[in-house]
């Protein structure tokens, strides 16, 4: 019976020790949460908050980078300076996304400016179109037969003019200039 009591006491001591570890771990994590919550709230309010859009942009950037890297390997044209271009692209895109967020959300006398949401949409669409063109351009360089030229021409025309009409009607940028 003494062994059973001793075993039970050891088990209780172990559970108490483990409970203390769990509580300490939760407290340590909650300290981080308490510190990071205001930073994240500030970020979402004043810097950027459209993370659904950001996921799609990251997919296109990753695909573009992979295609470009694969093309460079196949042509034996790997250049270390090209890796810096990726950082420049991310910096420029991040700046544009922040500007779009600010244009949509900043207020004057408590009211947001008219057209701010349109400007944000315009910036976001322009970035996605630019990346899509780059992906298709790289894919076309990998295999000219697999990417129809008319698709790339229409996207480039839209990128240059921003005109949905010419994009939908199938007119290329050359058709709209003449």
C-alpha cells in the first residue's frame, strides 16, 4: 500500500510539474501575442491587409521566378545579378501595394476620398497583369508552340493601354494605334 501511495504521489508530482511547464509555455506565447497584436493591427490598418490578393501574387512571382531560372539554366546563362532583380521586384510591388492600400483607406475629415478604392483596384490589376505577362513570356520562351502568341499580344496591349475594350474585342495594341 505504501508503494501505491508513493507511486500515486510521484504521478501527481509529475502531472503538477508538466502542468507548470504547459502554463509557462502558454504564458510565454501569450507574451509574444500581447507584444505582436498591436504591431499586426497597425500593419493591417495602415500598411496592408489584402492577404488573399497577396497569395495570388506570390504564386505568380514564384512561377515567374521558377520559369526564368529554368530558362537561364537551360541556356547556361545564370547570372547572380538577376537574383537581385527579384528583390527589386518585391520591393517595388510592395511599395505599390502599400500605396493602393493607403489610397483606399486614408481619410480627410473622417471620410475616405472618392475613387480611392478604384485606384487601389487599378494598381492591383496592373501588378497581376504585369506578372501574368512575365510568366507567359517566360513560358513562351521555354516552348514557343505551347503559348499562343495572340494571348500574350492581348495582355501586352492591355498592359500598355489599360483599355478593357481592346482586350475584350481582341484588338491588339497595334490595331488601336492605327
